[in-house]
């Protein structure tokens, strides 16, 4: 487990929601970290076409999901309690729209990256797992306050760093497309995961009165959405 996590068997302060949820939901959390496609990326060589195709399909679906995050951030911004929070949330919205989503699209289509024809990307079917995940974050943003709604993205943020950090150390072949384009990039984002942990500590007053069972349900749904999204890579759709 990465350095930003408290020992899951140790004492965790009440206000540290992220680490409490990880500690208390180790069953699903470990399923996410050790899902079948991550294991495939760990041992596959660069010439493993099924894993490469799976990675390509995953990145296409991740692009679709990222576009939906724009609407999610807009809903969160609409619930901002003051101008500073509103500015921060609209900045995140703008970044997703102008940088994050286009960057994922470039990974998919650029000739020196995955080289998927852009016509294939935009014509690709959105998997049920992608649609469920998009609906989940949208529903949470609509139903919860601006702090609790971020919980929908905690499993994704935290697991991306943890998985990529682990693969940096354990991948058998570091010359694969997924290592170069996904592992290296996501392993750089420890600061973002730490900031997310600190966010929930700093905004303790905004979630402390919400039943822990409800927060747990949101976290577990997020974990399951991540697991389901990774699983689509095991049966990729058409790439030509």
C-alpha cells in the first residue's frame, strides 16, 4: 500500500474518511487493486496483442467517462457554499474539459501512442460499465453536497496511484504501451491522492453528521464501478 495510507490495521482519526473507508472495506478494495486486467498488465509482454487491445478499449471507455466528469463537476460547482469553492470547482471543470479529456483522447489516437483511428474512438459503443459509472457519479453529485459528492471519485483516484505505483515496481516488462502511457503517468500523482485525503479532513463538518453506512455505500459503489470498468478490458470491442 502506498505511503500516503495509514496502516489499515492501525488507529485512524475519525476525520480521515478516506483511510477509514479503505481500512473498513478491504475486501472490495483489494479486489480493485488486484483485478484480473491489472494482473495481466503486470505479467504481459509488449507483444501481447490481447492485453494491448484490452488496454486500448479501456482507454476509449475512460475517455467517455472523463467527458461525463465535466457534468459531474458542474453539478458540484452549483452547490458551492462560497465564491472560493465555486472558483476551485469550476477550475476543475475547465481542466477536465480542456486538458484531461483531450489528453486521454490523444493517448488513444496519436500515432506515437495507441494509434487508434479517431473515427473508431468516437464510433465505439459505450459499455454498460461505463454508462453505470457515469450515472453513479452524476447521481451522487445531484443528491449529495459538494463535499460528499467527491467521495464517488475516491476509489478511482486512490486506486490509480496505488496500482500504478505497484506496477512500477512489479511489472515484468516496462516497455509496454500500458506501462509507458498509463503506469508512468499515474504514478506521478501521489500529491493528488494526499490532497484528496486532506480534503475530507479539512471539510469534516460537511460530512460528519452523515451516517457512516451511507458513506460506506458510496465508497463501495465507486470501487465496484472501477472493478467493472477494468473488466471491460478483458473483452475489448472492435478497434478498426
